C-alpha cells in the first residue's frame, strides 16, 4: 500500500491544505468571537478548545480517508454514492456557509483598516477587495495563497503570545478549571456555537479534499503520515491562535467588564504589550486575518458550489474566478447595507456559518461506514465512533443555539 512513513522534513514539504484551511478559519470572525469568549466569560469557556481539537481532526481525517479511498473529493463522492440531488444540497449548504463567512471577512478587513488608519471601515474593505481581485486573477494561485496565509498565521501567533507574556500570563488555577469544568455560561450559547462552528466545521474537511487534488496527493499519502500531519498542523494552528486570543481577552478585558462591540475594543487586547501602538497592530492582525481568510474562503465556497452542481473545480478555472468575483460583490453589498457595528456583523456571520455541518456531516458520516469505501482495509472503528460523536455534538450545539435564537424573537 506504499505505507512507508516519511521523515519530518518530507512531511513538512507535503502538507499544505491544512495550513490554508487554518488561514481560512482564523479570520476576523474567529478573532472577534475568541475575544468575546474571553472578555465576556473569562476562563470559564476555555474547555471549548477540547471538543474543537477533537472535532477538527476527526472531520479532516474522515474526509481525507473517504477521498483517498474513493479517488474522489467529498462532494464528488456524495454524487457518486447518493446521487445528484444530495451533491447539490451539500454544495449549496457549504457554499452558503462560506458566503456568510465572506461577509465577516470583508467587514473584518474594513475593521482592520479602521484601526490602522482611522478610515471608514467600508472604504478600507473596498481597498482590500481590490487587492484580493488582483490575487485571484494571477497565475499560480495555490502556491501564492499557501505562502501568504502561512506568513499571516505566524504573525498572528507571535502577536498574541507576546501579549500573553507581557500580561504576566494566565492564572493557571483558573485556566485549569476552565478546561475541566464543561459548563455553558449563562447567555453564552450563541457565542459558543459561533466559536465551535468557526473553529471546527465539516466544511474545512470537505474543502481539504479539493485542496488535496491541487496539492496532487495520492492514495499512499493516507498511509505514510502526510494526511495525519496535515490535519494536526491545521488544528494546532487554529487552537494556538484562538485559545491565545481567549486568554488575552480573559486577562485584559474580563476584569474591566468590557464587552466587545466595536473594533476599538479589540485594539485594547494588545495594550499591555504594545501600549498606544496596540490599535495599529490589532488592525494589522485583523487585516491579515481578513485578507488570508477572504482569499481562501471565497475560493472554498465557489469550489464547493461548483462540485455540487458539477462544474470545474480548479482554482484557476473561469467558473471559480468569476464566481469569486460575484460572491465578493454580493457579500460587499450586504455588508455595506448594514448600519450596525462591524464587529456585530462579523459575529452574526459567524453564527450563520453553522448551516453547513448538518448537511455535509450527514453524508460524510454515512460514507465512512460504507463497506465498499473501506473495502480491503481494516474497518476504521475508532474514526467511525469519533465521527459520530463529533457530528452529534455539532448538531446538538446548532439546534440548541437556533432554538434559543427563535424563542428570543418576538413576533
């Protein structure tokens, strides 16, 4: 089966989709929601990183395994086994999830420009959209995106961990309690859903199988450690950044009772480390997060839609490029029509991304249990159990949060 394990250096050369996906996940929505979790609830919701890590790796490994064993990316495999209607439904649901995410990313780049230069956030985001368009219509898109996003992720890790050091670090006893006491704090359910659905979405695993095609992964890469390394790299990058932001929020903002409702308050996160330069550096972080996520996420949405309706999925195809342009234009119109705070719009968009998991996860769950998918190999019982647990957890969180939102609406 070609299951010779590769060296650490060889693994580093062959991974990539997981890094791009981390850059997509760590957008302005993630920064905003992570900061809200820490600022509003202190250390008490830190335990969410444990199911996020579990679900993130499970969704990715399950998707990778199905794709490599069937020789098809996930939505193509869904069409093969369950028909065209199923593929269209999953493609549409994952596309809508990404479209909401794009709204948050456009708003986030604008919030970053507002913090950096004091300009109107709508004008700032418009300038960044122009830069994104240039990137979309140049050759060698995959390698450029991979490099830009890797740099953005490294910059964000350095920025937030330096702030953690400058604050004297967390209160370790409280941090420990936050990890072991699994309790939803009062009023935190929708924020928790936004946090989980951003950091551990089935959409990441599904799109990873299409990036694997761009990376030219082969079936043996399932057994030589490449896909496991890629999944771990993705989840580690996501958890390292988002948990650091939660901790900074808990240390800096929670004691003062500050609730995140405007970009300026995000700038306050870095004051202990950077003083008056904090808003500018936070602006750069938001801009980097928004740029990397906007670049990768809009492509992700279009690739998944194209797969659902059986169109070309190559990143440099005309359908994907023009589709990305239309998606950003549509999302920008929605964003610019919104008159509230940009941070609130980012948060609302993050909650809406949860729409993909019930649909995509259902078919991924079904396929990992198929005998013809696992034919000739030992049944992956542990992965099957982990997938069911992850899917059910995501469903319960989504249903609970949506129920609460519906009950809060006054007709």
